[in-house]
């Protein structure tokens, strides 16, 4: 008896395993297929950019036009900034050290958004030239950077070291003891960035505004020379510096360290970085990292790289050749320089010396090399601007970024109401623009890839091809008792169509009532799901690199999946056994927002049932510490509509949540 039970168990196990294996419908198996597909657009966009850049090198006039056009395209995607208010700056502490003093500064970059910073002021009479020191990633923020600031201050250059959001004293997710609730700055940056994207902004834009206002603060001081302002940053600070150069004309000199390379190479080999290092649609606007630096040309800029940095060194050398060519065209070849060391990431002593020498040269006209004679750093506690070491637990009226996002949702309510009063044509156009798509009109190709029989139904497999789109694997389950009143049930299952095929209770539910099941895997799910090990867990998204690459090229991943749904509807319409039946759309999990958008845009869907899904984009704002948000982010969507608005526009009861 026991042996029989074991045999039955093994048979059932093999049957389930076979169902999983037999669910594949594509004619190929390649788990990198979707990423490779996205890289085609990335390479094409940067190929077009390369042609434009090369053409601009013909003359100084041509290149100035190219530079200015880059700035215009950058402004097009960066989003809006707040109106300037009072900085309400105050000094919360002062530490006098040998040759300089450190002032602990708190100011408001926008109302109730408090920025903490340390100002290193040289001894003696000013006004002094000053630089912003923009921090690399690390929860400590400004504190670990005191060595570079100290060196600069000893050579009579003031330095304002600014805590970025999510670092230092500005961590957004902390407990009552001021301890971070996430693994580090890169995770927090990524989680916060998703919410910002929903309003057409980004963490990079927030950082820019804080840093821009930091220069405003420097300009309020009599001991600072307003005409000699520079910036430098390493790693994430290099990102901030690069994003700032084209938008703030007050910057006269810059250094970018351990960040500068080719974005195309990064996305190809390594995948997307954390949230603060990407502004959506950069690829669509053909903006390379070199372009952000070139926006300040021909002002002096120093690029610093480590030969063994994880920031690709070969990419850095290739991108620097573009800077050299541009500065030669602008007749300022000595204004750009590349400095590399036999080291890795960050700013070790040789880089600090090279950087200080660069600023001394351009601020004081002194070419004497800077020598760091001793390694000095300021005590961490002396650099704190707040009582607890965190703004959130020290300043009661501080508005955190998650709170700001929730308020933004309310502030845009009237804007959304006004948008929804537009005519249908205008609304549809905006929805399509946000999705980054057009209604597809290319013919589809239907490739049968297999058939099999089971109790009560026949199983048909297809690969659906459409020029320019990912192939879609589809299973069609045709019950024995199908009739003219049978529904076609288009079922999108987050964990893949194979799980549905292996679930007898779900299959029986539909075939017993004569419904025809259409089970696809949209791109990035099931058969074309990206390998989980290629998506760093710190980003909290199982398809982070593909979601970010999609936003980069201007084609959000949700929009691509809406195209897939329309392609499947075309398939249904062209199959004699499927057409002329009512179409019920069933979707769960991450598929939910795709189903809502497809239902609104395509009247061939009779009704839609959604379960286990986000019901409002507001859910992402009220609970920012959740996984897989980027899958369903549309850049700026909450200026126009929420998910419930599209459901209402689709027709009463046509789309509904069933849980």
C-alpha cells in the first residue's frame, strides 16, 4: 500500500512538472531575450546621438548649437522645480580647527524641506572662492568627505558639503531611534525615486534643487566670492555634479570623479544603477553622460577615474575623448583634463591633491601642485547639525519626501479633475503619450508551436510575432463543450501561464462552463522573465534593469505590455475558433495596471476582472517601502489621472477589482 502511495505521488509530481515544462510556447529559449530587445533601442538612440555629436564638431558655432540643444532637451525631461522661498538658514554649531572652522548649517530648500550641510571656511580674510562638495553614496553623507573639504579649506577655498536626501542627517526611512529602515542609501534612493517619477520628477531633480539652493545660500554670505563658485563630487556625488552643470550658470569650475563613463556601456554590461542616477527619457532625448558635462563647456572641468573602478574605465576614456574633441572645437583645450590613478572607486589622496590643484589653478591662477601633508578628518559628531543626528527625529515640522509625495497627490487632484473633463481624443492621446506607445497597425504573424490533448480540452501553442515587438507565447485551451455563447477568457497570471496550466482547479472552473482560455506571457513574465540574479536585490524589483531601461528609452514597461495585449486581441480576432466570442480579461498581481490601461484603450475587451493588484498609484506613495513598484511607474501620470479614473472612463462596471 505504501509503495502504491509513493508511485501515485511520483506520478502526480511528474505530471505537474510536465505541465510546467510543456507550457513553453516560444520557438526559442533565451532568458536574456527581453533585455537584449531593449538594448536595441538603447544602441540605436546612442548611435543617432553619436552622429549628431560628430556633426557638431565641424565648427564652434555648430557645437554651441549642439550644447544648447542638449540643455533644452535636458530641461524638457527634468520636470518642474518649486518656487524659491526664504532659506531660513541658521548655524547650529561651529568648530574651530587648525587653519579653518566648520559651521554646521541648516536651511530650507523648499518650505519644510530641511537641508543639513557643513561649511568649511578658511582662516583669514575673505571673500573666498567656494565649492559644493556633493556626497557619494553612503549613509554617513557629508561626514566621510571631510578630508577633501579639509584639504580645500587649507588652500583657502571654502567648501559646503551637503547631505543628499537619504544620507547623513536626511535619511527618510528611520525608526524612533534614528536608525535607517533600509539597507542603505542606494535602496532608499531607489524607493523614493519611484514616487517622484509618478509626478514627473526624480530624486536626481530633488538633489539638484537642494544643491542649487545651497549655492543660493553661499551667495548670502559676505565671506564667499559669488563670482568664484565651483562643484565637485565622487561616485553618487559625481552624478549630482554632472546633473547640475547644465542648469546652474553660476558654476565656474567643476570636477567629476568616479562616475563619468558611457551610459550606453553601463546599461549594456551592468544594468541600471540606483534611482538617483537616472532621469527618465535620457535615451529618448539622446543624452549621454558626456552631454551633461558638456553643457558647461567651455568652462574648466576635471574628470577623475580609477583604472580599477567598477565605473567602467574604458567607457570613461572614450567619453573623455568626446570632451577633448568638443573643447578643441571651442578653442579651449586646456580647460578640460583627465586624471587617472592605479586605484579603484572614490577619492583617495592622489585624486584629492589633483582636485585641489585644479580648483587652485582656476580660482587663484596658481599652478603649484597641492600636496596633502597629513591625513586629517573631522570628528563625526562635530559635523552633526541636528540634536539626534537626523532631521526627521529632530525637527518636528520637517516634511519628509514620502509625506511630500502624499501631499503632491492631493495638490494635483484639481489638475486631474480638469484633465478628465477634456474630450475623449485629448485624454486618449495623453494616455498613449504617458505609455510611450502608438496603437499598433503592423500585421501579426501567427506561428503554431505545438498541440496536445488532455481530459476535456485540446491545448494549442502559438508564438505571435509583430514587427518591432517582442514575440508573445500563447496557450489556447479549447474545451470539448465550447459553444457560441462561450467566453474567451484572456488570463494574465503574474507568476506565468505555466502555473495556471498546472492548476487543475482553475482550468476546470473555466472549461466546465465552456469558456476558452487564452494564456499568454507578456514580455518580461513567464518565458521571457529576466534572470532574478541580474537584478540586484537592493533595488527591490525583480525586473529593475528592464523597467529602468524601458523608462530610459521613453517606452515604459507598462506601455509595452499594453501593446502585447492589443497584439493578443488581434490574434483572437483572426482565429476562427476565437473570434465573435465575448472577451473576459482576467489579470492579477503586477499585471493589474496594464489590464486597466488596455481595457480603457481597446473596446474589444468586454469586461475585466483584476485581483491581488495595486488599486491606485497612491498605494505606492503611502507605502513606499514595497517591492516591484517600478514595473508600473509612468512618468508624470499623477498630474493627469489615477487608475480608478481610467476604470471609470472605460465604462460603468467594465473593469473591476474582484478582491
